[in-house]
C-alpha cells in the first residue's frame, strides 16, 4: 500500500497535504499515512486497508472535510456551493459544523475528491 501512496504522491504532489484519515484521534494526510506505513504502524495499516474499500463516513468525514477545506484553501478565497452561494473557508467550516444542507454538500464534495484520487 505504501508503494501505491508514494506513486500517487509523485504523480500528484499536492495530494500530500490532503487530510485523509484519523489515526489515534489525529488527522493525518497522505504523506503522514505513508510515513506511518513505512514504520509499520498497525493502526496506519488498518486505516490504509479501509481506505481501499471503505472511505470515511459520518462524523469522521465531517472532521476530515473541515481539515480539507482549512488546509487546501487560503482564508480569503470564496467557495461556491449549491450553484449560488459563496462562502469563505471559515463560513464553510461553520456550515459543516452546524450540519446544514450547505455543510453536507461541502462534506460530499470532499468525499468525491477522496474517491476520485485515493483509489
């Protein structure tokens, strides 16, 4: 699995900083996961196997989506959602935390991103 992750990171270096999972309560990126796999961390191995068939869902997906939006966009950038609304990153995070329709759409956008690139 670590070889696959390293190949993906070589092809798409910007993915190194995308939050992908939680390990022992800490959000980890693909780069973090690769390092932990190289150290043969059993929790990282479990997470890597799960990502291959079962991406994060529910509360974990929400926490990861918040980190994704926070880490990948500068604070002054606007995110366009639901075809008409524009939000700053902090406004988007608040929508996710409140579980609004807009927040759920932002979580789904993160999930689509993960499914597209992390398979």
